[in-house]
């Protein structure tokens, strides 16, 4: 089943690992975090593990 999933805090830790796993499993993942460079590294790692991974990055600060 194809799912569209939004992950916040995706630049490190649990958010990073969750986004990576879900993207590699052929879900559409929207990864949100402040650090654009780390998000780009996440996307690169996902496409190395699965060339058809659909991981979209959204550099954005959700803090108040």
C-alpha cells in the first residue's frame, strides 16, 4: 500500500532513521527539518539504498 508520510525532525535521530526506512520501503516521504544539508544527505542515502525512493525534503523551522 502506497502511503504519503510527513516526518518532522528528520535531520537526525529517530526522525532521520524513520524517514529513511519508510522511503526505502517505497512510501512517499516528506522530510521536514531546519538543516537543509542534513536533509539532502538523507535523500542521498535513501536513493543509494533504493533508487526509486521518493523522499522529498522541506527545510523548515517548526519551532515557535
